[in-house]
């Protein structure tokens, strides 16, 4: 009787101690979720989410401090991907209300200063000194950094317009269930 | 080869059963007795750069330039694309965004031509005496250069389909003369009036594909067309006419192949996987014109019908003619609030603008009167299951719609959303008038838009990474250059010191 109690107690203490040591010494330093979130984010460091860059934003999203829909360039697709990764319910009303935006350069105002193209995180602006600049809509994430630095306020963020190639039927409005 | 032998051995009227389908009132009598007449040359032609599936064409002409009839005005871009040709001689008056032939009414880059009335042909247009002496690949090249696309409405570049012989073992070409959509009679009239040319085009296509057998399938509500084709094809052993029962959607490529061969085309695969390629009779006619006469696709036959059209007709129309010109030619509209539809009433799309141009894929313009439209009062789904009975693809439309209504598009995709061919039988038969086809069209479009957004995000992310790598490299190069300059300066200084010490 006493032998059994002693054996089990020793065993329990020894294993418990071992687990404690392992927890302390073999601790995973980085949260792998942060890395996974960072891999999904656009990586353009635009700061529209309110964090200084994509890495701090990833940390905040993983910690649940920021909403999954906080990234305007990522839009709906990113919000859904993040919601699935983190297993949370995404509030998509915010991203649905705001269609993707694209930078548009007003050629009458552009003075060819190259400030915007130096700032563009995705190289979506083409231009040279004293030449009118232009935006590649395919590469523009709509982050708005260029509009902020334009000295003549010649860059406008316009909502992306559908073309016959991208248009599709809207959801039928159904009153009844 | 065995499949072909099976096809030839069995009696010509043996048709394999199909799942689902509906029997809408065909209303073909409105226009079926009207022969194809040529439309007088309109005062202006608007040619959108995208009239086909694939990449948009790129303009080859400038504003103000004079063009000859049949002259290329836009070239194909990429493997799946098609060029455009001037439908008549005249002057390019604009290259600008104009309302497209599209349910959205959105604008598309369009080349506008003002005809000069001379109908002067381009000198490069040369007839070919014997297309059968040509190399099959060369035929496909000529068909591509002529801008021929699938004229049944799908507008897939015909030459791409003529090259399928290289990647698939083929044995049969099917000419799809089912024309199962109500109201439509232009294929019927073309087969009646130009049967010889349609058969010739089909034989040229069979030569290009390297197949031995041609089946011409015609629904049994078109006995005159079947008789004309039978007479024209009597000289050729390889051609068999098959009368298929009248049932919508018999004209769907994969369903027609199933009716003829008894084999089902796998999901998201081509009928070429079964050794069969399907083309429309109007496409065969266009191939005949492209090869025999050297003429590109610059006009097509289309049906103008519907209760709100004063004189329903079948017209031979230059591409780019405004829809309102066609309607005026047919005596105008008899009802003020007629609804314009491009294509048949089942799969056609509403046309918001009367000024939209006709395009390569437009086989009909319908003006539907009030009596021809569904009252449009949507009632709740009673789960009666009629949509399930009629779905030719074996889907459960009411379930798909429920998923889409709940916003779970992935759930709908898992239940076969992408296998839906969009025939509209479910919405047609629904006693509660649920807009089932629109739910499905919306979900397909939304999923495609999300896929585009994901693709763009991956691409811009790669761009952002490339940029930060480049900036990093520049910084590093600067640092290294600075260090090198410092080392040089230090060495020079040391050398000077040793010199002064000497």
C-alpha cells in the first residue's frame, strides 16, 4: 500500500517536473499565427490600418486587437482568408461598403516630380522627371500613399468601375424567404 | 474509332436518353417562313473590340483612315482571341468607348466606321480553289485570320477548336443544328437556303480536324432544314443527318453529344475528350466563306422576332449595325414597353440600349411584348422539386439558390455550381417564379470576381516584395561603395605616409 503510494507520487512529481522544465526550455518564441497572418497581408506597408506596417498589423490581427477586415487594399478576399485562418466570424459589411479604389493621376495637375512613384509600394506608377506619370491599374492596391505625397493634389483615389468583362448579375432582390 | 463505328452501325434515329429538359412553346412560326434578306447598308457601324471569348482585339487603324471591305481593323491578342475586319468600305470616324452589346449597358472600346457605299473589297482577299489540298493546320490559320468564332452564341474562336486534333484523338465532327431556343430561326433558314455551303464548310472543318465522320443534328421541328441538308449531303458518305427530338436544351454541346453517343462529357472537360468536336451550322458557313472565297467574318444571319416586332424577319446583317436600325427595318416596335433581348428567351440577355451594335455572337434580337413576359411576382420556394426534375445537369437548383441566398457561395460551388450550363430550365419551370438562373449567374460572377481579387493580391504582393528586395539591394550597394571608398582613401593615405617617410 505504502509502496504503491510512494511509487506513484515519485512518478508524478518526476514527470510533472520534467513537463515544467520542457515548458520553460523548449518554449516556441514566435507565435506561428502571426507569421501566417503576415504571409496573407499585402506587404505594401501602406499603414491604412492604423499600424506602422504589415508586421505590426499582423501581430495585432493575430492577437485579436484589430479586425480581420482592417486592411483596405486586401479587401473582401483578404478578410475572408483571415477569418478562415483565425476561425473568427468576419464582419464583411465594412469591406463591402467600400469598393476597391484605384489611384488616378490628373494629367493637368501632374508636374512630373516622381514623388508618388518613389512612394508606391507596388511600383504601380510609371513616370520620370518632368514627365506626366501614369498608374497601372493592374498593380495598384489602392493604398493611397501616392495621393498623400502629391504636392499638387493631382492624385485622386477613385472606386474601381466594372467593365463588361468584370460585370456580373447582382443578387436578385427577394422579399420572401 | 470504335465509337464512330458504333455511331454508324446503329440506325440513324437511335437517340440516347437525356436527363431533364423542358418543352417551351417554340414560337418559331413568327419568323420561320421569312427568308434571310440582306439589310441595306446602315449609315454607321460600331465594332466593339471584344466580340469573342478571350483577350480583346487591338486596333490596327487610326481615326480618319480609309478602310476597304474585309480589311483587318483589329488584330487578335494572345492564343485565345480573334481579329476584326471592316464590314464594308468607308472611313474610321472614331475609336472610343461606346455602349457594348451587353446586359450591363457598360461601354467598351469600339471602332466606328462610316460606310462610303462603294463596297470596295480589300485587295488581299483571294479565293481558294481547293481547301482540301491545304494542310489542316493551315486551314485553322486561315479560319483564325478570318476572325471566325462560334456563331451559336458562345463566340469561342473557331480556329482554337479546329486545332483540338493535335491534342485529342478525334473521330467525329457534330454540326449542331438543334437550334433549341424558342423564336430562333436563323440557323434553320441558313440550313434551308445555303445547305450546300454549310455542308462544304463542315467538310472543310472535318478535314482540318482530321476526322472521318460528320453528324448533322437537327431538331425534328425543322423538317425543311433537315430535307435540304439531306439533299446536300447525299453525295458524301461521311455525312449522316440525325433528327433529334425537340427538347430544350438539346443544343447544349455536351447534351447533344450525349444524345448522339450515349456518353457523358466529364465535368469541366471538353467534348473532345470523347473524340467529338461540335460546331454550329453558321460557323460552318463562315468557314466555307473564309476558305472558298477568302472572306472574313463581317456579317451574319440573325433573327428579329417577338410579339412586339411589327414584321419578324431573318436578316443578313453587317457586324456593328445598331439594334435600333434592325428594329426600324422590321417596321418598328408595336409596344412601347417591349423588352429587348439579345439571343433566345431562355439563355439570352436583356439589352438595355437600343443603340447597342450587333456583334458576332448575336443570333437574335427579340422584342418581347407584355403577354410574353412572366408576371414576375416571386413567391417563396415550396420545395416542389420541379427544378430538380428539369435540370439537365443533375443539379439541385433550389438547394444552390438557398446556399447563395445565405451568402455561402463556396457551399454552392461544392454542390456543382460550376457544372450549371445556365440553360434557365429551372427558372422557366419554377411555379413560384424564383429567379433561380439569376442566383446562379450572380454566384458564378461573384466567385470569379473573388478569384480575380485573390490573383491580383498575390501579384501585388510579389511586386511589393520585389520592390523591397530592390531597395535593400540598392542600400547594400551604397554601403559597400562607401566602405570601398573609405578603404581606398585609407590605403592612399598610408601610401603617402610611407612615401614621406622615405
